[in-house]
C-alpha cells in the first residue's frame, strides 16, 4: 500500500471533532432564541451557519487552508459564550479536542512517513 493510499489520521480525527461540534453549535440556536435576547434571525445565522461551516470544513480537510478555518471555528465557538455563557466551556472543550486531534494527527503522519521511508530504504 502506498503512502498516498493511507488515510490521514489528522483529517479523520479533525473531521470527527468538527462533526460533533456541528451538532453542538446547531443546538445553540434554540438556546439563543429561547434563553437570550438574541433576535431569531441572528440566532439562526450564527447557530446554523457555524454548524454548516463545520460540516463543510469536515469535507474540505484535504486542504491545509481548511485546518486554518477550523481554528477560526474554534475561536467563533468560544466567542458564542458572550451570547450563551455555557459556550465558553463547550467552545474551550472543542478547541482542546481540535488542538489535540490536529497536533496528534500531525505527529502520527510524520512518524508514519518516517516508517515508510525507513521501510523503502531497507527494501532497496
């Protein structure tokens, strides 16, 4: 199996975090509508918009630019804490999960690449 055929652990873990975060962000919409003074159109735009952005980004993680946008989603999720205070905690938890998935995934990718290179060197 070539290195190109191997699935990226970083992409898989980060996509999983974004998928779960999309659910959480989507569920902030009814909370913003019922428990805060946020106008309904604004709540819909923020909650559903961020949830949709998570889903789209999960599919775009083949690009390095999408990982940068993922970091921006984490900042936005924490920023929702100004409207729904519990999002400070939930946003921080998802940011921690995102960071762990990102950095651990990169480490696995580097170690896997080194192992393949060593294997190829031994084969020749």
